């Protein structure tokens, strides 16, 4: 390949990156690197492109190589530092930010991520007060409120399974707000793996606080598609339904893809703020503020379709909810739901959600007269720099003999 041709591939890759055609940009930069494996601009372009594709771990080697070039510009260090932060390498991220902190282009955003990286890294060796004091020193006049830093730091450290460090922030937060149901439960989860379900007060507080950002965060940042995927699986049955229950309906993402197939649609949720969002979205005939198991046990209605998208992650032992769902289904009715797919049985995760094994789902369903008619394994959404493995299920209520 001659130099002009290579330059053209490089220029096209840069343009593709600028226009958001990231797959094409990746292919272009890789083509250049095949011929010139140490070309700094192409390494940097590839690293940036992989960051844009949220493949942070893969972005680190090319970004490191690009920053290691003699005379590399500060922007290469800044991108590398950001990538290290996104992969949970907080100490290395802090060192990399520090190396270019006095150079042009070091903005407030970089300073705040540097401060967070340094504080999270410090928690390995020091207490929460000292780590947060370090945060304040580095962030200086642009420092965020420490409660926010500690709250987001707790979730970030849990996501990267840095549990001892997370516990220190959790205890700091609990001491400042002992009545906070969210903090209390998330901290308890790190010490007691036997808890068999998330307390309703926790779920309600968590989603009331999350409702405003839920759709943007799940759809735009976390690549969440469970409601649509479950709707596709249900669609295979090519059936129309008389009454569908959207259990844990949240903001109502499962309503639209199924609405055309159902005559009546009811949503139930513990969070009033999530229900208000579902009401805004529209399409529901009724929205009910209730706990799922209690609702299923008490409702006089019979449903021929119950959908629970990303709801069973808040329950470990599924015995009660499956029995109650079987009771509220009509004969041949379908129950479609997702789980975070674990290896076996059920397990409380540091994220305060539960993972369920395929063996457990099948055994718990069979125990209450629900047979698995479809099962698909697929990533559920992103967490830290990985995707959460998921299991999507459709179960059918076996007709009484
Ligand atoms: C992750 S959101 C998913 C919302 C929606 N199904 C979707 O897929 O977009 C989980 C929802 O389930 C609700 N939820 C969790 N446990 C519940 C329970 N035991 N009873 C009623 N709602 C529950 C939460 O309030 C929250 O709105």
C-alpha cells in the first residue's frame, strides 16, 4: 500500500470518527496500524474511537501507546486518564491526570475526574474523611458537593467490585443520613448475602429518585432493550391478549411494543415517580401503586399476559412472586420476564440486585405450574465497563387437568 493510499484511509477514518460512524473509523485506523503499527495519530484515533464505542478496556493499549510517543500532546494523556478511570484503574488514572495538570487544555471536567480518581484510589489505604479531603484539595474551587461524590463513588466502587473501599464510603454516608433507606440497604448488602429480597422502602426510594433520569440513562447510556426483546419473544406466539399486566412497569417502556396486541393494559409499580412517567408516556388503561406480590395476590382480575422487565433483579427467592403470578394468570397465560443470569440458583450481588441461574428459574416455575417455553441469553445493560449477562424467559401456565 503506498503512502498516499494510507493517508487517504487515515483521513477517511478521522472523518468517519468526526461524523460518528465509529465502526468505519475503527476499521480505518486498524487498517493503517496493520501497515504502521506504531503510528501515533492512528493509535490515538483508534483509542478515541473505542472510547466512543464504550469499549474502554480495549481502548487502553492504543491510548497508552499514543501517549508514550516522544512529545505526545497533553490531550493524549487526558484521554488515556479518562479511559483508565472508566475501567476502574483509579490510581493510574490519577497519576496520568497529574502528569498533565499544569498544561493547556486541562479543564474543570478533567480536574473533577482526577479528584475522584485520586479519592477512590486513596480509599484502599485510608479512611473516607481523608479520601474526601484529598478530593477537595484536587478539585479546589470547582469541587462538587461531597455527598454526591460519596454516593456516586460508592456505586462506582461497587460496580468495579472494590468492596472494602465502597464500604468505607457507605459507612460515611450512613453516619450522615441514618434514615436514608437507599444507603442503609446498599451498605447492608455488602455484609449480609442472605437477604432474600430488596425491601419495598428501598425500591420505592431508589426509583423515586431515579425516575427523572431513568429513560435517558437506560436507553442512551446503558443500551437497555429488555422490554423490546421480551415483546419480540412474546410476538413469536402470534397471539392477541385480553388483559396484560406490566409488573414493575416503571416509566412504561414495555407498554408501547405490546400495546397493539393487547385489549387492556394495566401497570403496577412501587414507585409513584416512575408511575407518573408511565402516565405521561400513555397507553395504559390503569396504573396502580402497589407492591407486586401483594397486588397479584389481591387482584380479582385474571391476566393472559404478565410482563416483568428487569424487576426480578430486586427479588432473590422468586417462590412468592411466581406463585402469585401463576394464581393471577388465566390458563395458558404467559409470564415473560428477565433476570440477571447467574451460574446457578439465586445470589445477592454487591450491586444490591440478584442473579438467577437457569436451573433455579426452571425449578421455581415448575413448582407452581409454569413451564419455560422460551429462553434467550443476552446482555441486559452495561455496568462499569462490561455488559450484564441476562436471561429472558417466557413461561406458560399449565392448564389445570
Ligand atoms: C429497572 S426498573 C424496570 C422498569 C420497566 N419494567 C422497564 O423495563 O423499563 C424496575 C421497576 O420495578 C419496580 N419494582 C421493583 N420491585 C418491585 C416490587 N416488588 N413491586 C412493584 N414494583 C417493583 C421498581 O419500582 C422499578 O420501577
